[in-house]
C-alpha cells in the first residue's frame, strides 16, 4: 500500500535523482519518506538500491532490514539483504536471507539464481579450505588426517581435479600405512574393524558376526570389560537397532552400562529399545537418567530427543495406568 501523499512525493523525487545517477540525493529523499511512513517497503528497498550503487553495503544491509521489517512478504527486501551480505563476504548470512525470501516466494527466479550461485561459491571455498588443510597435514606427516580431509572434500565435489591430484599423492602413502597398521592388529581388533567396515556398507548381519567374534575372543582372555569390548558391544547394539532386534540392543547396552553407567549413547539406545518392546517404565527410567546429567555432557540433540521421548513415554504410562483402573 502506498504511503501518504508527502511521502510518495519524496519517493518520486528520489526516483528522479536515482535515474540521473545522483544516489546520495536520492537516499536523502527516501530517508525523509521513511521518516513520514516507515511501513512502506518500497522506500527502504529503493534506499538499499542506492547504497548498492555507491558500494555502502553496511548501509544497504540496514535499509534492507528496514524493508523486511516494513513488510516481511516484500520479497525484494530479502534479495537486497542477500546482495548486501554477499558483498560483505557473509555467505552464511546471505544464504539465510535467500532461504527466508524463498519461504515467502519459493519460485522467485532472482532468489533461486543467487542461492544456486552462493551454494556453488560456498562449496568451492569449503573445498579450497579442505585442500589447504590437507596440504598442511601432509607436510606435518599426518597422512591419515590428510586422507580423511580429502574424503570430506570429495563428498562436496566429487571429480574435482585438484582433489584427485592430491588424492593420487596421499592415497598410496595412506594405503601403505594402513596395511602396516592392520598387520599389527590382534585377531580381536581385526574382527572389530571388519565389523566397522561391514556396518559402513550396511551389512549389519555380517557386522554382528564380526563384533560377536571380537567379544567372545576378549571374554576368553578375561578382557570382557576392556575398552575394545565396550566398543564392540556398542557397535553391535547399533547393528541390532538397524534390524529391530531390540532384545539384542538391550543386552549390549546393558553390558556397556555395567562398566560405564553414564554412557549417554547406551542409555538412549536402550531406552529406544525398551520402548520398542513396550517396556515403557524402563525406557522412561533411562531417559530420566540422561536428562539428569549435565547438558554439555548429553548434547543438545540428545536433550531435545530425550525431552520428546519423556513426554511421549509419560503419556503412554499414564494411559496404561488409566486402562488398568
């Protein structure tokens, strides 16, 4: 909706100055218009366009935010804001602005085009950062770290020639080191690592077989509560969860908790398994244990999930009580 007649007249004067290239004078007119009526987004948008012309991107950002505040559905405001943030190298903020605009108009071609450009630019910068890190790691003799960094880079940009060139240098060294490392492993450690490899390939039954052999071998040597055994139990529990063998999850998580009573991952997994076999009170007890721990130990994701589970389990327990009355 247009503002009052005086504000509209100032806008018209500003438009004339803009067309003639006198952006500073245009800005003053648009500012005066907003002082009369700050709820007309076009005044702020035009002001932002002027600031863009004279490369005052901090001021452009302010004007763009004023535009969005005036009318959150005025899509051009988000485009102006994204343009300002891009020119200030705030790529993350720029993408957020574009996503906010696309939430208003998901088909807007300008927003979609800029988001695509920014996503590509951000990906390129991330890959370049990974390559710099890889080069630094390799120079310091951290071949395993360099290889993992290259794997992360490859997930962002598979087929990138710079990544492939670096990989051709690092991978042979890594493979030699890995072969030497594996040759020194005990049979139980070998089974544990083969289980890890099978799990990564979604071969859960095969992974369970390897973790079981690892655990049984450790028990025979009186090392059933060693760190390696706990890792094998935890990983086997993850496999059992994938195939919905909740009893197996409960057994393995209990084995871990007997050694480490505050193992958050084991408590959460066991709670989920208890819920899966309808042992709701036991599940609720594990969830309450997790929520009683320091938040920084549990982590935000687990806290949020456990709060939702607690609410759901409390409701289920109350319904069961009501049904038994």
